[in-house]
C-alpha cells in the first residue's frame, strides 16, 4: 500500500477509505462513525481534539517511514499517555475478548488433536500481550506521568528515580513475533473442513491485531521514547 500523509483538510471518510487501518484509531480519540463529509480538522475541532497531535499519531501509526522529529517538541506528554492508555484498553477490553470468543467457537466446531495445541499457543500469546501491556501501564507510563508532572511544577529531583526510559526501550520486545506458531497452525495443520470461513476470520483478526501492535509500538518508539529522553536530559542538565 502506498503511504500517504494525512492532513487536516482531508475528509475523514477519505482517510478511512484510503487506509482501513485508521478505523481502529478513531475510538482512541472518542471519534464515532457517521461524520459525513467533514474534514479531519472539523472533526477534531468538534471533538476538542488537538489537531496536530491527532495528525502526528495517525501518520506515525499508518506510515512506517514517517519521521516526526520536528513535531515532537510540541507534543503534550499527558495527552500522549492518555492515547496510549486508550489503546491498551481497546486491546484488553475489546480485541482480546473478541479473539477469545472466536477461538472458543472454533474449538466447538472442530474435532482435531491440534485444537489443544491451538489453545496452548493462543493462551501463551495472550499472556505475553497482557504481560507486556501491564508493564507499560504499571511501570513505564506512571514514571513518564510523574516525570512530566514534576517538570511542570519544577519540583523534581532526578535522584529520587531508580528508573529511566532506557529500561523501557530495552524491554520493548516485539510481542507480535509470538503469533507465528499460532498462525502457522491454522494455515498448515488443520485439515479442510466446514470451518473454512471461521478459520479465515480468525486469521484475518490475528493478522490485523499483529499489525495494530506493530504500529502501536512504532508510536512508542518514535514518539514516546524520544520525548522522555529529552525530558530526562532537561532534568539532568
């Protein structure tokens, strides 16, 4: 798919029609479908969403070669954390339960020894995802929020922290790699049967989830980490 840069003047419907991956981002900003021919700028204004922040998030999410260096200095850290936390809520409260429901439906429909292996691989993957998100929600994000709050109030002594964003960066592994065994099992090892469409649906959902997580991680790598590194340098200097 050819990459394109979204601007405020574009119609939101055209953004979705051009790249369907943008659909998953809308609820993370509180945007619902049914916006007619309104532009991105008009929708952000109506929803009280900071336009430049919305454009930054969407363009980094959709375009792996998009470099936002010049825009990072203007990013509100608290707004960024809220966006990331909303993304995690979507994964934990909507996407994973939906996938669990599909796997349960598949188990009931298919009688094959490999179903036990499928359940094992899926449970392992969900565990890895939840563990990854929990670390960010309980350790990395609170650290960033505290750092930001102290800088704004000018009350921070950096010596009180025994953590830094480099720890987060080192732990920022690619959890999407855990999906390979699960996808291969569905693609290669279940024999043809009347489960065809359910199996394809599960595969499509897993692939979409994998891509979503990759794009989400890119926002953390290209936006969150560089911003926090600058905050830390500001404190140390």
